[in-house]
C-alpha cells in the first residue's frame, strides 16, 4: 500500500515561526455567490447587488466576507486541523480588503504559539493565517488555535510559547474598504431603516427567523470552501454515526438570519473572537440573536462600526451561559465581530 | 429587547393605492441558471443555450421566466405575505421583456384591493406587483391576492374595494419578446418535433416523469429567490413539524416536468391564474399533466401561443376536481398560463 | 390523451450505422463549476484556478473532464437508455480537447453494434458517442453499450454485429491538450509532492476519506447533466422505493476522493473501461482506492500518463472480486482510465 495520502500534521510536526503555504488556489465567482444565496437566507444588499455596492463607493458587489473567511480557512484544514481534537478559538481577525468575483484566494499560516498539554498526548497550536488574492494582496488575517493530537506520545515537548492576543480588535485598527461611503445609503433597498445611531450598547435583538438544517446543505457549503475534515462528510467517522456540522456553516447561517434586525450591518471587518459552544447536527432548528457590545466611529464618510455578539442557538434568545459560567447546551455559537453600518 | 426586526404588515396596515417598494435588489447570473438546472429537471433549449436563443432572434439565452417570477415575488414576501394566512390567487400576469444574466431585479407592489373578512380577524389584500430591471424597465407584472391577519381585531375595516380582474389575459395583450422569430426553429436541438399546429384545444398530455422532493432542494430553491416566509425553513413553525414547500417550487418543478410533451412551449408570457390546491411536503413524488385550453396566433414570425393548464399532482394524471367541485386531495397546483410555441 | 411524450427507443428501433443527434445544447459555465465544488470534494488545482492552469500552458482552467463526460452522456439518455435494462460497459473513451467555461456542448451517437439476446425480449446496443462544442470541434468520444428492451417481442432480430473494441486505449493514442506543459508544475499549490516517477505499476492507494451520500445531492448532480432517467428521481419507479444513484455521480465522487494520494493526476484523458458493479443508494458511505495499472510517457513537456484503476466501494479498500471472479457486493465502481501527471 502506498504512503501517498496525507495523514495530516501532528502536534510535534509544528515549529514556532514556521510558515505553511496551503494548497489549491480557489477562485470565487458569481456561481459561488448564487450557491451562497441558495444555502443561506442571505439578503444583505451590498453582497447582492452591484448597483447598491457602487452607490456605496465600491467598484462592485464584493464576495461575502464570510465566504472569504471560509475559503481561506478551508485551505488550512489539511495542514492545521486534520488531526485536531478541538477548534479552540479565534482572535485578531481583520478583513483587509474586499475580494471581488474572479479573485483566486490562497492561504498561508505562521505558527505563532505552541503549548503541550499536561497529559502529553496533545498540544495547542496557534497560527496566524493570511488570505491573499491572486495579486498577493492580503485580504484577511486571523489567529486561530486548535488542540492537535501527538503522533508519538514520547516526542519531546516544544518550548511553550503562548501568543499575546488582543481580546478585541481596537476600533482604530479596523480597515474600512477604500472608497466606502454610506452618505448616500439606500435604506429602502437595503430593507430596514435602522442607522448606527439607532443602536445602543447593550441592546439585544432577537432575529426571529429559524432554519432547520439538512445534511445535504451543510455538506455542500463545507465542500464549497474545500474544507475536507472528514467528520463533516463521513457518517462512520464518529461513534454516534452523526456528521458534525462545520462551525463555519453555523456562523454563516447565524449571520444570514441576523438580517432581520441588522440588515444594515453590511460588512464584517473584524472577528474579535468566537466559540463553537456546542456541536451542531442536521435536524437542528437554528435561531440567532445579537447584542450590541460597543460602538465606534470611522474615518469613512457616513460609516460607523458596531461591535456585535452574534449567538446561534437551538433554544431561546438571550440565554447564553449557566450559573457555572459555561455555555448552555442549546448554544451553538458565540461570535464577537465588528460590522460597518450607515450612520 | 430591540424592536428592530420586521413583524410584517397586518391587514390594517395596507392603504388602497399605496405603492410599496420592496427591498434588496438581486442580480440573476449564470450561477443562478446552473442552480436552476440542478434543482429542476429543466431542459428548455431556449433557456439553456445562447446559440439556440440567438437562432430564435434573441440576443442571448434569457433568465428562465419562472426564475424572474420567483425573484420578483420573493422580494414581496416581507411586505405582503409575512402574516398571510393563505395565498389566494394570481391574475393578469404578463412577462413584459426577457431578463438576461446580469439583470438586477427590483419589485414594487401597488395595493389595488382590500376587503375585510366578515369575522373581523383578517382580510384580503390585492396587489399588482411590477418587477423591473436595473434600468427601470418593467419585465413582469402580475396581480396576487392574499388573506392577511389583523394585528388588532378592533381596527376599523377599510372601505371594501375588489378589483375587476380579467379571468384570462387576452391573446392580443401577450407581449412577444422583441425580435423573437421561430421560423428557423431547430426542432432537433429542442428535443421534440411537435409544433403549435400539432396541439389541439382539449388535448391532455401526461408528462410521465416524476420527482420525489427533498427538504434540502426546496429550501435551496426558495432561498435562491430570497423568499423568507418561515414556514418553508423552520420545522418548528407548524404544529405538525413539517416544512411547507413554497408553491413556486411546485410551479417550477411542474414546468420542468412538462418538457416531456411540451418541449417547444419555450417561453411563458402570461399567468392567467393559479391555485395552490393542496400543501406539498418533502417526500412527495410529484407528477405533472397539461391541457391545451386555447390557441392563438401572434404577430411574431413563426410564433404561436398555447394557453395551457399545468397541473402538479401526487396522484394520477387528468384528475382535478371531485364531484363537489373541489380539488382532489392529490392535486397540488392548477396553473393557467400562455406559452409561445413554434408554428 | 396525447402521444407527444417521449417513450424512448426500444431495441428494434436502432439501425446499424444510424447517427442520432441528441437534444438540448447545454453551456457549461462558472456556475456549473461552483456546483461541482459543492457536490463533490473536488480539489484538483488545474480545475480550480485559472492561474494554475495558465502556469501549465492552458489558456484558462478547463471544465472538469467528468463534467464534460456527464454533460455529453446526459444528452444521450432520452435516445439511448430510457428503456435500458442495464448499462453494460464503456470503451475507447478519449477526451479530444479541453472545454472551457462558456462552451455549449452537443452530442451525437452512432449505432456501431447490435445483438439481440437469446430470450428475444431485449438486445444489446453499442453506440459511439461524440461530444462537440459550439464550434463543432469534438471534445470527447466514447463507446458505451446498453441492454435495451424490445417494444414488440415479435419484432425480427437485426443482423448481429459486435464491434471490435480496444481493451485499453493505447498510450500513443492519448490526446494531450495542446500547449500542456508540466515543467513548471507548482506542486505546493497542487497539494501533494508526488510525481509520475514516484508511482509504481501495481501500487495501490487508499484514498482514506469517505462521503455519506444524500438524496438531494445525487439528484442535483444528475439534473445538472440533464440526465432524465426516472429511476434517479422518482422513488416510486422501483419496487423497493429507492432511488438508484446515477453511476456517473459515483464516478465523480470517487474521482474527487482520489485527490488524497493522486492530487497530481490532473487530467483524465482516456476511459478504457468501467463497470458499475453494484447499485448505489442514498445513505451509503462511499470510499475510494486506486491501483496503478500502467505508466507511459507523452510528447508533451513534463507530462507523463498513469493508467489507473479507480474503485468506489462501501467496504474495505483493495478488495474487488470474490473467488468466483464476480465483484464483491460492496464494490460500486471499477473504472479504468488514463490520467496526466507531472513527471
């Protein structure tokens, strides 16, 4: 038998400072946009209509921010998380420039932290991943950390290095796309009248709608981003015979549901953090709610920023953690992001 | 909790003569076409091949007529039918110009009729909806009426106004696309030899093929048109735990099945009426049959028109109503349209 | 009732030497590519990225070879296999030129063999099918033979003619796309380092990954190729109430899974033979393994050819036939093809 298949990397295979170039450039086209619209109840006008985007100062309607995220992320899976036990967190995510249909994205990841677990069987790997378009321009960067198994329990532990990560991307470091101008924002076309000034810190929004997830849908979405982790596709991979839904599918679903109440939170420009609080399986009926965590102005005309908690749940809105400080069993996702909103 | 989510309009929120601009312009691209081909067994040559369409005098292969209908219709859902109890009917639908890939459609609806029900809890709203492309050109208009709940049972009833609607779009009012010419029609490429002259009024056609519907498919189709009615997506929305399939999905499915026997009924140019006779759920195996109701000539070279009844059913062909004049329980759809056929 | 629906051809309807032009030209676009990526875990860099393809000497990233095959094949179904009892085999398949997004494919089939079965109820029909693009250039040809029912058992048997088919396309008859040059092949972007020289005849590769198939997925794929055989869509067509998965879906799935170990087997240029060993149904978890059957050089710079057996199975790898010489019940597909690999 051949040894040519990719066994994935184990904890002892990572070296601090190493830069891993991930495979398979993937162009994002109008076809991907149509599929996103079929897989998610997405209605954001800026990502639907060239004319709307042009009225906001952009050359065309960009590829959805989360599609960029998933595409960049998907490429890292064979090198970073094929043997991951858990996806532990995200930080310092920033979208650096919009990507437009036709862009061909590639990813690289730098190992910025390593810490072997005390049991000696696994360790935590921190990587800073950068997505670039075909011209080499960075369009996205984010840090993620995962727990990865060791191949050989006796392999020596690397020197522990835990990166110093910002708990929140500071508002002044947000990158507003060049030319973005919301002074002529078309509220009627966008679907809701609510401006930046209408949202208050602490305000909670129940997005009301819900979607019951099918196996075919989450697998199609996950394949679209060329994410190959076998737990998403192979019903025999887990002992319970269930296919784990890619966490990014839940992110995109919650984001799409958030249209109802946050239709004008047009662009996500930062990912401050995120937890996949509980696993999600087909058959679940997913709802979403948001909380305004912080408000900031930007230099761009008419453009404000809202820092939002976006929660996906199979339960009731506005319930997040129990008395023990742990996520309630219904909570699927707790995401912390910055979005751009017309002032 | 925020009041920013859209509760939908209730019966007392509509004013006669009011024009409602619906949100979120949506461009239709080649990606949408590919998805239509994946979701429906569509084989109409005019909607598949630019070369075929050009041989028929059009600049390119247009976006499928029903995709235009669903896109225009989908936009109206948040404003017209979010609190609808029932979709009661369609009339006076006409396609006014083909839409081509890249067209970005918007919708407006004028309230043309209101009638409160005698129980005081709901009322019927008639709207004339117009779909326009990005240049403002009208591509489709149709009347639909829905029964909508009242928010406040004590709200005063509006003056009753029932619009005078044509039972059938007269043949002389059909809009044949500019340049359409079927004199060089390529029957071999289209898949069937049957001409306008081969069809007789009263003729019934069993389209033979059948499709068993999956949840993932009807939800993907319905999202593609940005139709957000929650009964289609949320298994917890109905007491029986079933997701109601969007009636337009059944229309498109029946239309695609009708290829077998009506391959040359290339373009739908009018929607005379339609009833969603019974609800449809995933797992149903849907068949279709047609009846030729009327024939007409047009001014365009080689182009005739057939008025067709298109019926979708989970039962046997050619059975429609019982002795009591009501639709049989197997019948899902009874649609009355005009289609253009080579003479 | 109308006799306008297509009953399909029966065995006695075929004449030796007859050329059948199949209906409905179908353009392949970027939307079809996005759907392929959603339906299959496809990661081949040449079919994903224009830049990668251009670095290999091609003008752009071509349409996936198997998408071309399925599209050409799908058109033949209404004329060749609507009344087929079994799809018996393939031979002498060669891709003659790459097709690029926008190509509109048509198919013709020449009847090259006929043999009535001894029971007098059916017979075998051999056809050589050619797929052409909109300029008339041949892009694919292959022979397939099917067992077809007779309409009338008393119809006289045609003269038996069994075509003389090559068991394998000889390496010197492979058509390497014009301009293809793998001397600057980007192994890091492609995802694996293995070259032509790294593979040995007899080597077996377990592709490790697996996919559990859903009804919605195989139906969407099969519709995409406009394959209308009712057993794939209609749960009432078979006595067991199951929808038979189109054999081509299994081919594409196995091919996509083979990325893991054969990422550099970029282009399929010949189909030497193939057997759909057992039927496949939704719910099956499909795995794939390959065996290197033969190696050959080509005239193109840096381009070698591997003759590969590609097996899809729901069982263990490397098991194919029982002691009785028959396929094991877990085996779904046994395909024999030639692929181009960087030397």
